[in-house]
C-alpha cells in the first residue's frame, strides 16, 4: 500500500478535491445548494479532525464522503451567525 505524506493542509485539500466534489454533488442533489467544498473541509477540520492523530488518506476521504449532511449544515449556519453583518453604504444608489 502506497503511503502519502503531505507538507500542508492545503496540499491535502487539493489531493482530496475529488471526494469533496462528490460530497458537494450529493449535498446539492439533496437541496443543500448553498454548501461549498470549503464548508465541508472547515467542518471536518473544526470537528472530526481537530483531535485526530495519524489519519491516513483513506480516513480523510472516508470522513468527507460519510460526513453527516445535517451536521455540515448546522456547522455552516453557526459560522454564518458569527459573521458581523453590516449595511453597505459606499455603493452608488440612484433614487427616482
């Protein structure tokens, strides 16, 4: 069995993009059209992989493909609630 070593999370992210694409296709078919690849990645980084040790590439791919859709959705909505929302006043607005 071939071993993979990654020097950064970004390198790993790029390697598992096909799994992320597959999970996004599933989510979009189920109506979660607002969830993006980065949301799945961030959910797993912040939850499942935060305390994980010695993950294999197959573990990472499996986690992506089997992540619970509802938990990803709840995570993303929580992240959105944390964002500071503000009114945009700098754009030109024509009133008639």
